[in-house]
């Protein structure tokens, strides 16, 4: 990165593509059902469960359990801390892209 400029740090916890996809999906909704998240991310129940648990430990998501009829369901929502983490992570990615484009336009050749 460009020396002397301060850029927001990438969030190591959101750097993994599955975690990032899940949090990004949640950022556009109030909450989402477990199966919807699983299908959106294209992952197994086990991987979805582990991903949600990891994000819950970080307080990035809130998990709500309940029933629809007699069937148990799990809903996940993004917390304010999770939203802030996502926004900071995206700002860091944008800063990296901007710095690279600026450096590339400043006389760099491929």
C-alpha cells in the first residue's frame, strides 16, 4: 500500500469467502433462515453451522431459534457490531483497490 496513508484494516474473521458472503447477505435483510443462508452460500448444513457459530462468538450475528409448526428453525441476523465489521472490511478492500489503481495509473506497466 501507499506509504504514509492510513487504511482501515482487513477483518481477519471476514476474510474467508464463506463468512464474507454470509455477512454480506445478512446486511441486506433483517434476518434470514438457516436454510436460506446455506443455499445462498452453496455449503453444507455442517459448514453453515460452523460459520454461524464462529460469527456468533464474535458477536457479528445473533441467532434466534424457534418453530414453524412443529419443525425447529434457526434464524440469523447481523448485529450492529457485525455491520460495522463488514463496512470496515469493505472500506479496507476498496482502499486496496484504489491504491492499486492509483499506483498502476502512475506510470506502472504490466
